[in-house]
C-alpha cells in the first residue's frame, strides 16, 4: 500500500513538472486580407505580425491570410465575434454598413494628410469612430491611409466637371461614395474590383473611382486617362478588432497590439504617398495621361461636397461637430 502511494505521488510530481516545463500554446490572431500578397497593405500586416510576436515573446500568434485565402474583407468583418477572425483592415467604406455615422470619414474634402499626420487628431478621430461600433462588440484601433482617389477613364479624357455627365463610374460602394458620383451627374456602379478592368475594356462602364494601386495593378493601360481633384477623397483602412476578444487579452498583449499599430500608422501615412506617386509615374511613362484639376475647378467640387455634408449633417447632427472639436483641440 505504501509503495502504491509512493508510486502515485511520484507520478503526480512527474506530471506536474512536465506541465510546468511544457510551453504554453500561443493565442491566435487571425487577420484575413483580400489584396494580393505583393500589395503594400499585406507587407504592413506582415510587419505588424512580426512586431506583435516580438513584443509578446510569442504568446500571440498573428496569422495573415492575403488574397482572400480565408475571407474577403466584407466576410471577415461579419466573422468578427465568431472566433474565426479576430482582426480585419477593410477599406473604411465597408464599415458604413455597421453604423452610417462612420460615413463621415468618407465625405469629400474631409480627411487630409495634414490632419491625419497629426497624432492628436488621428487618435481622437479613431476613438470617436470606435465609439460608434463598440456597442456592436467591435473596436477600431486605427485608421491607415488607403489612397487619394481619382477617376480613371477608358476613352473620355476628363478636363472639367461637365465631362462626367452621363457616364457610368464604378465605385467601391457605400452611400457617401454613391451620392458623390450622382452629384457629378454620373451613374455610380458597384462591382467587385476584380471585374472593373474587364468592364472598362468592354464599355460596360466609362470609368472607375479608384487608387493609384487600382489603376496600375488592376486596370492597367485600359484606363487611358486619369483625372485628380486634390483632397477630393482621401480614403482609409479601418483596423477593426473583436472587442470581447481584445478585452480578454493580457495587458502586455493589448499593449503589443496597440503600440505596434500606432508605430505602423505613424510611418504608413507618409510612406504610402511616395508609393502611390511611383505607380502614377509608371502609368504615365507607359502612355497614360494624368490631369489635375486647377484651384478654380476644385472650387466647384467643394461646392458639391458642402451640399453632401449638409445632407449628412441633417441625418447625423452630432458627428461633424465632434470631428470639428477634435480638430480645434489638436491643431
């Protein structure tokens, strides 16, 4: 009997020591992405993954899935809270479907590089936008620079606003973007990015409202003419996380995520401007044209933007004043 007790005690001790020495399994942070592995957005995600791994000593394993290997961004947003996805970086127009107040950051002539490079303003705006989605158990940790959008036309070389009349323009979606295109007397068309080059080449649409990356990497020389209105539409990626999952992390893991995101965001807003210009130069060197609206022409677009902002403000009266208050406090 004594030998049996000694054997059981030795077994328990051995198992306890094994459990102590056994490495803990890292928690997963699944981060899907619909753009290609070669896109700079994926590169920033990989950098984020490496930074979090280092700052948590491997206790949090960030797994990046580019090219819609797991989900596209819209489906990934829907999967937050299910345990299948913990974070996604969609174009901010996607989150308008969660709460229409988030459409404020997509209004024409609203966000600028100057504003978003001010860390006080960027943090304040992020916290404001996050407050709208937190009741849905989501949290916005940052706003990254997506692109300064412009018009890519297949045949029509746009030189003034009236040139848009009667055209069909592809947009990513969202009420704000749809209303913006309608204000130009054009017809907005929503379609997947993968279809826009073919649609443009076949004449199903006349143009695309997109980024330098969309022009150079997806449309190519099918889009012969580019037309740019400065500050007309600066788009962002919203870094959205499952709030319940995030709140359950240790403080070390939370700090690793937020500090890594802050560091990436700070430099990303500057670096992407340079990358976009390289893509524009590449397209022009290949024979495309790039026309920028004059200051006088831009005023006409600002007039349209003011009307759209008024409509938005009537429906959501608290949002724009809150954004103005952040700007006054920070600048």
